[in-house]
């Protein structure tokens, strides 16, 4: 069974948990959980997944615990609940993560557009700066 298939199987059983799939010397997570791991740790999302080395698991567990986010680890088709909080903030933190990623993407697009305008005509820098200062 592919790693992503394992993720989907266990995510259906544990929808409000970050699901970590151990594969070799790494942990992987997908979809919404990838957004959360990107938000908390800056892990790059590639092909709708994130991965991190085994030695980072304690840090991941600690940070998610501090933010009251439930966590489950999958090793060889067995689920091990690492954190279960009665006041689980998974959905709230996921909303924050998605908003943060959206804002980051918008700012990156804006910076690219500004760079093009300023490279085309340096005088545009002053126009853009004055506009931003007026906001």
C-alpha cells in the first residue's frame, strides 16, 4: 500500500488528528496535515505532502502538544496515538494555517509584480512606496 493510501485510510478514522506516516527514516503527512506542518515548522509542501526526518519527531510532537493538536503516528499499518487533547484545536489551527498560506502566496505574487514594475522603470518604486505609505 502506498504511503498516501495509508494516510487516507487512517485520516478517515482520525479526521481531527495530524496523521504522520513513518516510511524509512522519514515521516510524511499529506493534504490538510501538510498545511499544518508547514504552518508550524516551515516544512515545504511538495505534491501535497511534507516530509521530515525521524529525529525531528520529538520537536513536532512537542509543538503540536503545546498547541493542543491531536497527533497519531502510523508505523506498518498500526496506529499509535501520541497526543489526544480534549480541547483539540486541530480545526482552528488548520484554518489559521490555510489563511497564512493564502496571505503568503498573495504577498509573493505582489512582490513579483512590484519587482517587474520597478525593473521596468525605477521611478515606479517611488510611486509604489508613496501608495503603500498612504494606506
